[in-house]
């Protein structure tokens, strides 16, 4: 089983990164083959609404998304991990998601089948504050993203009150919860 992790924070070895790595380790502990994309290290232009994708399902912009589309459509499980930036996800991750208007067009406009497998995904998120609605907007974004790549939103881990780089290591349960989520996702 292939598991793709999408690391949405620009901060390397920050809270999101540590959380995602634990979830990937959990999946790997049950034999899954894991791969991680660090979005900030990739060249992903924002969607420009050229709408070439409406014709044949392919984006007309040539950049690292060329290699990412096949990964998004082939993987059995997907983990999206993100910090909260102004009650949303960082723009680098949003650019990747917006470029999936191409897969949305394949599915909903061109009526193409994206995958023959039943695929599942989970959302991992961290934020500094403790607001009740901290993750609400981002959960909707990730759910809609998963729909556009034909993935069922199956699980989530939302960690509040974590701010400085690596502070998540001091959280009582976050990293072990992530490990368990990774295991659950591939069971
Ligand atoms: C541009 C920016 C915006 C942020 N906005 C929020 C926010 O709206 N709510 C919140 O709780 N934390 C916010 N934070 C704090 C981060 O979510 C927090 O520091 C998180 O632990 C960073 O995770 P990372 O180490 O994976 O990057 C913001 C941080 C930055 C840099």
C-alpha cells in the first residue's frame, strides 16, 4: 500500500513536519510504502484560470505539478499536514490544491474515472491558538480537495496551542496520536 504525505509548512522540522513524519512512521510500521512531498521545496505556480483543463483534464502550466498529479492519483492513502496561517492553510499548499482544478475537471466536467481503488486520506493540522473554529475553514478545503482527487476524508488530527518550532514534542499525546492515525489509515 502506498502512502503519500504532503507537508504543507515552509518550516522544516517544525510542528507540522514532525507530526506528519510520525503518521508516516505509523503507516510504515504496518508495511506501507511511504513518500513525502515538501510543498515549499517544489515549484508550483498558482492556478491562473487558463482553463485548459476543461478540454482534456490537463493543466497547461508546466512545473512540478506535472510529477505530482500522477502521485495524487496513484497513491492508496494520502496524509495532508498543515499549520494554520490566518485560519487557513499556507499559500504554497493552497496552490497545489487549486491546481487540482484539473482533476476536478476530469471528474466532474469530462466525467472521467480518476481511480479504480477505494482511497482514503487524513488531515493533520497544528495551530498556535486554542479557538474552537481554528480548523473549520481548512477542514472544508481539504475535504473538497479530497473529493477532487477521489479520496475519502477518513480521519483527522487537530492540534491546538503549539507555536514554536518543535514545540509539538512537548505535547502529551500529539506525536503518538499521529503514529496511531498513520496505522489506522492503512489498516
Ligand atoms: C503567517 C502565519 C499565520 C499564522 N496564523 C495563525 C492563526 O491564524 N491561528 C493560529 O492558531 N496560529 C497561527 N499561526 C501560528 C502557526 O500555526 C504555529 O506557529 C504552528 O505551530 C506552525 O507550525 P509549523 O512549525 O509546522 O510551521 C500563524 C503563523 C504564521 C507564520
